[in-house]
C-alpha cells in the first residue's frame, strides 16, 4: 500500500470513530474505536503518526463529547477523562511497537534456522551471514538464544560403554 493510501486509511478511521462517537452520543462509550487510527498510524507510519493520532483522537473525542451534549458536574472531569483516554492511546502505541519488535525478532530467528545453512563437511561448523564459521553450539547460542546442555545420546552411550566393557573384558582375559 502506498504511503498516501495509508495516511488516507488512518485519517478515514479517525473520522469514522468521531462520526460513530457523535451518533451514539455520550451515553455509549466508543472511545476504544479511537485506538484503531492510533494503532494503524503507529504500525504503518511510525511513532510520530501514532502520537499525532493519539493527540488528535483525544481532542476530537473531547469535541464529540461536547457536541453530544454531555454535561459534567465539574468542567475538569472532561480533562481528566481526556487525559485517561490519551494515556490509553499512548499505551496502544507502545503495544503496537512491542508486537512489531517481537515480530522482527522472530523473523530474525527464523532466517537463522531456515533456508540454506552452510555446514562444513570436515569440522561440522556452521557458516553465518557475517562470514564467520561457528561450532553448532556457538551458533545455537548466538542466533537461537538457546541454552546448550551437554549430554550423551543413547547411541553414543551404547557405543562408548560397549567399548569400555570390551576393554575391561580384554584386560581380564590376557
């Protein structure tokens, strides 16, 4: 999607949120709809657009609340509600950025363990994108963030113990 298409979608979602807010009146709280343009703006266009949508959404929510005829017993209640909503909108920004960072991290892990992974036939070291060759253990720790624990597999245990038993038996016979 082109950048200006994304801007249009974000602004249209903000306008739709305001329209629905005005139509439903102050008795039905639809302020969560305002998180849609904040989330889309943050996801598609970055933190600046997300913050702009958070501030704009708060201001437009205040306007829609006034237009709908909502009368507060004290004027400062409107501002407390606005600050609460803006805080929610900024939390939406943080949540979107967190999910995006997690997605990037998972994609990096998947790239490290999928596709063509060069392995040396002689020493079994793994070649990474940075040009260095690492042991399997180092590669798992560095790119997979694994915690490597050394153990002996059943096949190696059988072979190792069989050789040890053979050596012990051969030493007793001679």
